[in-house]
C-alpha cells in the first residue's frame, strides 16, 4: 500500500493550525472541543432516554434553553449545573480529570 506523503496526523494538523499544546490558541481550541464533547454526550444520553430538552430541564430544575445551550456548545456553563443535570437527569456521575 502506498503512503500519501501529504497526509499528516491529527495532532500535527492541530499543531500547525492552533500551535503546540500549551500555547494560548491551542488551549482555547482544546477547551472548546471539551465543551463540544460534553454537549454531544448530553444530547446522546437525552435521546437514549427518550427525553425532550424540556423534560430533562424539568427533571433537573433548569430550563430548556439552558439544556439547548449546553448541547449547542455554549460557553460559561456552571459545573454545578452540569453535575446536577447528569445526576438528576440520568443517574450518572461526572468524573473530572486534571492533566
């Protein structure tokens, strides 16, 4: 099989586009990506449970628009609210990792 010399790893691509890990632009990209993943996880769990955004919000004591903001990659989401949504809405625990 031939290797395409124009291909690069995703990490190399990120280094080229956003700078190396630890630079301001790369850190902003990484933080945004984590927020995006959180929104995708929330939306997937909600769909698997057959809940609308409104139903989940009611179950957790928040609003439909807040659930929508999280699912659509909004920033400035309170950690305490995220924890409550996953605990009360799905019976799930959140585990944070510091690297």
